[in-house]
C-alpha cells in the first residue's frame, strides 16, 4: 500500500521530531506515522533501501533510527524538506511508494 497523499486531511499532526512534522497514529515501535509535510515519508511502509538518499540532488533525507519497527530499524527522514526542488526523483525511486511530494502543501510558494 502506498502513502496516503491526503494525509493532512486524514491524519492528525501529533508533533514534531527533529523539526519535521509527525502525522499519527504513532505507537512505537510498530506504528511510526508519516514524517514531513511538503516531502512526506510514511515510516510504516519505508523499508530503508536508501534510493531516496542516493538520488536526491539536494540532500533532503537523513537516516533516523526506528528500533523495533517490523519493516526496518531505520528510516529516511525528510529533515531538510525546505530544500526540496520538486524534482520527484525520490517519489520515482521508492520501491514501496512510501514518499509523496506535493508543491501545494505547507510552506511552499
């Protein structure tokens, strides 16, 4: 299942982690929620293959630890999503469709 591109309407913002919005539900370690707004990563389906980190030309992503998560114990967090240039490479290379980029969401011109 792919990330919900309407997560802003379908989920509640439950806080921030490292300056990145967190959208619930979050019940660690199994449920990690979605991280980011403009560049959103569904931590519950991210399998940490690293393609988004390798292909992003502006280094939006960083690894973060998610110990005990059944899919992978680290995730690609969009810590520098304000640097995103909307090239969509991360969306294209994600093998499980865990990433959504929407230029119309929060903090974009």
